[in-house]
């Protein structure tokens, strides 16, 4: 039977959820403690300030990104196909952390923007040996961005929206992955 998340993780989970759902201004210490089901003192035991909460979330993002890089390196389908396939959000921990840290970056927190840049650079570095040149790397990165962006817009169920193209699934996604992998190699 899995153990319930510890208070520190519950606090980070709550902070992340508030950032995603309501934005950085709403993610106060009081709101985070309440959402996590801990006292404010319990929150302060783990995170002395909102800056410490943000730092905890950035550390979470970087750890999840490293896990993703490890899976990418050992993916049977190869790093490019893995990277593109996982560019479609699945509400996984990494997806939530990316969105939450993006909210922090959008609110003007430089450390959040820096963390997002480091993650993107780490992905690029992992892909670089598997593409023929920097232009091919840029193609893979931009297709990944497009998949992620369109998937993010489509989460509200905006079928047929002029803003977002359909997110390829099944055979269409496989064709896209094969095409980009072929073009990049």
C-alpha cells in the first residue's frame, strides 16, 4: 500500500495546484497551507517563505526533468521519438511542474525563467548527438513546442478551435514522429 505524501510534498503539491489553477498572486502561504491541509506553522517548518516554496518547486522541476532525461537516454524508440511522444501533456508530474514554474516565470521571477531555460537546454543537449545539425535540433525542439502548446490549448475541449491545431494521436502522431526523426537524423 503506497504511503501518503509527506507534509513537505503535500505543501509543494498544493502550491503547484494553486499556481496552475489560479496564478502566482493567489499562491500565498496561507492559501497553500490550507490547500495542503497543514497549519501555517507546519508549512513554515518546511518552507520559511514564498521564495522558499518557489525554490522547492524549481528543485522539483529539475529533478523530474532529470528523470525524464534518464528515460529519454534509455528509450527503446530512441531519444527523438521519446521526446516528441512525451511532448503531449499527460498531466504527469513533469507537466504540472512545467506549467507551475511557467506561471512563476510569467509573474517575473527570474529563477523560474532560468530553470525553464536549463531544462530546455538539457533536453537539447540530450538530443544533439542524435540529430545531424543545429537546424535539425531546432526542428525537433519546435515540433515538441508545437505539440505541447496545441495540447495545452486543447485541454479545455476546444475542438475545432481556430487557435489550436489538433494534437496528433495514434497513427498520425506516429507518422509525425517518423517524419521529424527522419528529417532530423
